C-alpha cells in the first residue's frame, strides 16, 4: 500500500508546493539517489508553478520541466496535468507524487503501484476542501495508509 499524505488547509498551494518540493529535494543525503518528484495539477497552476520554482528562492536550484520537454527523462522534478498521460510511462520518476488538482485519479491502483508516496495538497477554498475530502474517502475505502497534516497550525 502507498503512503498518502494530505496537507490540508493550505492557504497558497503553489507557494506551498515550492516549499514542499524544496524540502523533499534538499532531504536527499549526499551519496544517495535523488528523490524524483512528479507534480500533477491544472495546466494554469503548473505554468505559474514553473515560474515560481525558478524564482522563489535565490539560493536553491530546483531542476524541473514539463513532462513533454526533451529533458524530462533526466530532470528530477516533472510537471504534468494528467494522471493518465502516456508520457508518464516513459520517465523513470516514481518516488513522490504531489497532487495540486481537484480530480481523483482514474486508475488509483496503477498510481499507488508506481508511487510509494503521494502528497495531496488541499487548500482552504471550499470547492477544493470538498474535493479533498472525497479523495480522502476514496483512498481510505481502498485501504491506503492516510496521514493528515493540518496547515492551519503552521
């Protein structure tokens, strides 16, 4: 079973995604393999996130690209807007999936078979909260280990 973490009550999902990506990326110990991250969301959000990942920190470099970029095979952080993208099967990334969108993946068994850890980012927006609750219930009903990290306390 995959470990699925819900980061709930996030005020700004894109800024949060930048910080979370940096934290995961920087947690790689020297000599260890790089932890690969796939970020899934709506294309409009991903375009903003792309810009933010280049500029949000003057001291951190977070190598990333969109899945259809020629460098996606070698880039540890990949952005895509569809869980069912055929291009996802062509890249080796399989450590962590960060989901910024509201849609439930259509093929959860395939997703959790590929990614041992999934992070669901749920904002304070009411529609996103409701969609997040529905995803939480769906994952729970499938028997996955769920953890919730309420960001109102941070």
